[in-house]
């Protein structure tokens, strides 16, 4: 088999998805983590979310974090929002690339943002208008795209219908999220194929959790379908506070290892992701679950050329 050579584009989500269920850490510690993550070579980072501080106390300092981001000019930062209020706060804080999350199920949507899925869909257009007035970019993330902890399996046609509505409402790009980590490769391909045909030509990314050990298999399946944008978190940190049993994102270092070992460029330095994961472990004072972090990368002879 000839190794594919097309690169993939990884978005680091440690400072947002990674930290949101953790005990809050000081802003200065977050900036130390962002610094370590930026050093990995990653070009995109979801750095916080502008949501209710009561709902997500760990991200209550979104404005304070945003105030420092010009220290890393090579990274494109974005933030997650759940409605118009959050979008206004993010734009006022200088972040113009926003992710607006729509849950595909009512149960998760109500637990996550206190309103039903249809109401969240109806808000895409005004959020997009606000973002576009500020010259920004709006990605719509379709959460719970596979299964809901409250409502059971998500019908795939529900996901493609939300994608279609998002495009009509002004979304600039889309992302499909396996929020609770139940997807498997065949279902990933099914849902992504449906979303592709409902939203032809749209940039489409994938957000995976490794809760049941399917994360990398799912990412590879999506890659074979042509998906090139993936969310990941260094160390495999992460999880949704309103999805019982949720656990970490796919680990950035494991995703980069898989692609790079197949000749697919990620722009990410493996050793530096391991350093960043150790920074996260120190700041959070706990070990992280990434297997590659425990085992290290592929052994390289000391005399090997530096290429
Ligand atoms: Zn997530």
C-alpha cells in the first residue's frame, strides 16, 4: 500500500474540552499550558468557552485568558459558545473564530444549555449574523452526533438535517462530535457521508472522545473518507460535564503518531506534545491516560540521522 501524503489539520482542545471538567486552575497555569501546547507546532487551538461560569466554573476566566493570546501569533485561537450572550462576550474579548454547539438530542441539549435542540438550531442564524458583523468565522459543532446519554441513539438523519440547517443559517464550517465516545468506524463513515451530502463543499471536522477505545479507529476511518480536520487534546484530557460517563478526547500525541507514522504530515512535534502533556499532568496534579505518554514514541537509534 502506498502511504497517503495529504496532511491533516489538528485542533488542540486541551484548554477548553480538556479543562472544563477539572478542578479550576489559575489563569496563569492555563497560560503556561497554552504556551506548552503552542510549542508543539499546532496551528489551531480552542482555548476556552464563553459560557455560564456557574455551569463551567473551570472556564470562568475566559476573558482573562483571551487577553493574553497575542503572545502566540502563529496559533489561530477559537472559543466555544452556547448562545448569543457567549458570542457577544467572545467577540468583545477579541476572539472572532467561534464554535457554536448544537446538541442533536433534546436530552443532552437541555442538560448542556437549558434549551431543546430545535431552539439551539434556531439560534444559529443570529449567532452567525453577530459573528459575521465582527468579520469572524462561525463553526457549528453538532454534538451528540451518535448517541445521547439521556435519549439513546441519535438518528443519523437528524445529524444531516442539522448540518443542512446550519448551512442555510450561515455556518462557515461544520464539525461532528462524538461527545460521549460511543461511535465506531462504520457509524462514523455513515454519519460523515450523510453530512457531506447535506452540506456539500463545507469544511467538515471531527471531534472524537476515546471513552470506549474507538477514537483512533474512528479518526482513521474518517481520514479514508477525506476528513482532514480533527480535534484532539494533549494527554487525552477532556470530557463533557453534562454527559455522564464521558471521558477524554483522543490524545493529540496518539493521533499525530498514527498519521505521521503513515507519512501524513500533522505539523506537530511528538516530543513537544509529550512535554506539554507532562505540563498538564503537573498543573492538574494527576496522571493522564494517554498510552503514548506512558510508553513514549517509536524507539530511534542514537546514531540515526536527524531527518
Ligand atoms: Zn468533547
